[in-house]
């Protein structure tokens, strides 16, 4: 426990001390995330916060984890370096989606073939248990790439990605600590420490963003943690086995994962690249209701916690039923949000007794804001 406290405290301190320096250098070198029609900030904001997160995590990890006891961690560090340079180049020069995907697949390859991070069993989902090696490879590659991108895509509101990452790190870290897997507990709590140091500067209004460097790294770490969690918790010989482990793991990451899969599906059905930008994410929907960045973050984190609690206490339902129930619930909740938002946007046609032409409510509001004279104002 002392090592966990020291590791997470060191990660917090390094990140907290490095962020102001990064902000200063970013302002000096004009390294900003510039606002545009899709961005939610009105002024340029430094976007290299992931550099501080990476520094806190890697330095603390190297000082805390013994590669003799956990040899796979040297490959986790190698994969993190691939993602770090990939994200840094994208934040500064901008990479094409294909180049980013290739880099993510290289990192996933390192995790699978050297770090032994694999999905070897479906644990009874749809009646499937052990997977053939080729299927295990394909599913693991897909899962890692989707999880990496899920945190990249959910990073659209001040504090949201970091807060969700803090939640997942604390949940995974607590489990690994109780089952005695200290290297993975250290990885989780060190990540939490770095994110807490970053969140001081990222809460609304954010002074810095984590950028692709931070969000891709956060996705990589969560891919490692959730796959190892499913393998450990799903093992009946484990110190603390958990039934329906894949469903529990999905619930911990449900908000970024479901949102990414939903948005990818919408883009593909619209015959667009799944990596093409739009405003269909869950945080965009909530912002369109008039909520603030802080409110959106609190709501998303709270909903994620509720799904985790529901999944844990409903684990007796089994992997298939529980996973499908959560997916259906997420679809219904999102559908209601979209339906109510469409109703809110509908034009209301006011009728005037004096025979003036009717105008819709949106036009009326626009006229009021511009202080233009309407017929009924004469």
C-alpha cells in the first residue's frame, strides 16, 4: 500500500508541476487547439496536456514497478511510447486517420505478442467460451483499437475524458489491489494520480487540454486494464472471481465505449469514414440541451457509476443477458435524449389574430436578439 501511495503521489506531483510549464511553452510557441465550427471553446487553448500526464505516469511507473516481477510491463512502456509520439505528432502537425490507425495497431501488437494482453475467452457470452488463436488475435486487436479511440473521441468537454479515466483507474486499481496484483494496481493508481494533477488545470473553463497525446494514452492504459481485469476476474481460480466479468468490464468503460460504437455505426451507415468528425457524441447532445461543461461531465460520470453498480449487483444474470440489458438501456437513454432534443428544436408556429404572416419560434428568437422590428412590435 505504501508503494501505491508513493507512486500515485509522485505521478500527481510530476503532472501538477509540469502542466504550468507546458502552458507557458505552448503560449510562447503558439501551440494551441484553435476554435472552429466543431470545437466547443471560443478561444485558443494549449493542447499538450498529455505530455504532463505521460511524464507523471511513465516516470512513476518506472520507479515503482519491478520489471523482474512483471516483465510484461516493459512492453506496456514500449506501447505507451508509440502512442505518445503518435499523439504528439497529431497534436502538433496533424496526422491522417489511417496513419493514426496504423500506429494504434502497432501498439496493440506489442501488447498482444509481448505483453500477453489477450482476450482468450468470451466467458459464456452468446454461449462462446475459449476462442481459437486467430479469433483471439482479431478480437483483441479490435478491442484495443476501439478502446484507444473511445477516450480520444469522448474528449470533447472540459474535464470529461480525464474524469472518466480517473473513475476507471480507481475501479480497476481497487480490484487489482484486493486480488494482490500489485503491478496492475500500481498502473491504475499512478494513472489516477496523473489525472488528478491534470484535472486541476482541465476543469471548466479549461486552461489546457490533454490533446490526442493524453486521450490516446488514456485509452491504451484502459485497454490493458480492462482486458487483464476480464482475464483475472473471469478465472474461477482467482482470489476474487467475478461472474459475468466481460459485462462488468464493459460497464466500467460503458460511456466512452458505447458512444464510440454508436457514432462509428452512424458514420458507416451514412457512408462516411468512421473517423470523420461530426457532432453526434453524447456530450454534444447534452450541450445542446443548454448544459454547461461541468454539468455534462458530472452527469456522464454519474451515469457511468450507476451502470457499474447495476452491473455488479446484477452479475448473476450472466454475461449475455447483463451485457445485452446494458446495451439496450444505453440505446433507450440515448434515443430519448435525441427524441426530446428534436422536439425541442421543432418550430412552433404562432398564430396572430391580426392576419400577419406567421413566423417560427427560432426566427422570432433571432429577430429579438438582433433587435429587429417585427410586425407585432409596431
